[in-house]
C-alpha cells in the first residue's frame, strides 16, 4: 500500500536532510580555525626545541671550561706594590686548539703588560713562551683572548742545538744557539710589566727582565703560584677529541 505525501511534506523532509548534513559537515571557518591552531602548536614546538638546543649548546662550553685565578707574584708582594692586582682565566678546549680568556684588574691604568706560558710560576721561571700583550684601560682593567695549545700536552722541545737569529743585541741579547732539551711541559702563566719605568711608577722595583718582545720588560706582576710548581693549571685541561 502506498502512502500519499503532499508537496509540503516532501519539502519538509528535504529541509531536514539538508540541515542534518550541515550539522555533520564542518564549516570553512571551523576548518580554518583548526588549521591555525595546528600551525600554532607545531610552530611553538619547533621554537621550543630550537631554544632548548641553543641553550644546551651555549651551556656546554661553560660547563667544560676551566676557570682559575692568577695571584700577585712574590716580587710585588715583597715590594708591597699593586696590592689590588688580580686576574681571572677561563680556558675552553675546541679540539685542535684551546681558547684562553684573561681578565685583569687592579693594575695601573693605561699600561701595557706581557703575558707568558711558563714552566714554574716564580723565579727562575724555567722555559717560557711569549703569548702576547694585555693593555689596561682607565680603570686599570684589561682583557685578552689567546688561541693556542693550552692543555696537558703543552710543552717545549729541542732535540738538538741549532743556530738562532740575533734580532735584539741589547739590553738583554738574544742567544745565538739553543740548548738541547727533551720535552718540557709548561703549565703555568705569568704577567710582566712591559717596562721597568712602568713598574717604578706603580711603586714596584724597576728591575730589568727579558719578558717582552724587545727583552726590556719590568718585573712579574701576576702568576699562578696558587698552584704547585709541578701542577700548573694547564695540566687540568684535557684535549678534546
């Protein structure tokens, strides 16, 4: 038996189906909002990961860095001069080389100093290797970065004697022949006045020493005598593979 339906009834059924379909299908605005949210969440995750990775990278060298102080030398302590002088050193191994940052303070302003890697901290100093200069500012503070081999493998060797050039003949002349020596490790650091005159201005002895490029430096100001002679701080730095 067939049930007759009026045109109005058919129209109502059609409208109900259409509304049901609309309620099930998401609108374009809804889709857009969901896509925006997904993009925001994904981008936030990527940024967070990048920041964490950057922070970890920035912290790693600091954790691996060796930090230590330099103290006043026996000569300036005895003379009672530059009583506020000090230095902080930071060394980080970069694999083939180390980076050594040296910050000094409490020194005479606008003055040059000479920095060495040395065998023992106080006289007679042993074998010494000139690294470069540190100049102080108006506040008596200075900074320098040195790049080289500053770890437990730092050494000087001379398998035999050989002629050496004579560049400076006075006031302390160059040696024209080196003494032979087996490998000698140099694990200490020292800082010298660049001239006896600068030392005298600071109330220190005006002793002449060879510890600058022209071999006419003043006395030692700072060193690493806070470490034992045979256990200078550089021995603590391990080469990075």
